C-alpha cells in the first residue's frame, strides 16, 4: 500500500474547540475549492491564472486543510480522549472492506 506521510505541528497560542476547529476546516476547504475553481475557470474572474501559479495556490490551501485537520485531531485526543491511532487503523480497515485498498 502506497502511503503519504505528513507530520504537522500542534499550533501554539491557540485554544481551539471542536466547533471552532470544524468551522475553520470548512473555511479552509472552501478556500481549496476556490483555488481549484481558478484552475478550471469557474471563479467568475476574467483574468485566468497560469497553471503553475494555481497549482502552488492549491498546494498551499491543501496544506491549510491538512493543518486544520491535524489541529482537530489534537482537540479530539486532548479534550475527548479519542485514540487517533486506533481510529486511523479502523479507517484503513474500512477502506479495505469497501475495496478502496487491497492487502
């Protein structure tokens, strides 16, 4: 199974809640969608951006989504006692059951 490993830090000087982090995640996902819309000419803007420039923007926004998701994982672990590693293993098992992954 091919994997992509990314390690993102716990952010300092913040007091995120599950709700505030979920809202931030939606905001960042919206910004990612806007960046993809620029690539496809769906943003309503007259000026078209170069593909390289849009790919850089998409990458930045995707990492913002990932950082926010990681922040939510910290919230779930620290405030609700969720075992993220166990949940990750169950997630992989679910993907295998659904046929998205093979052994």
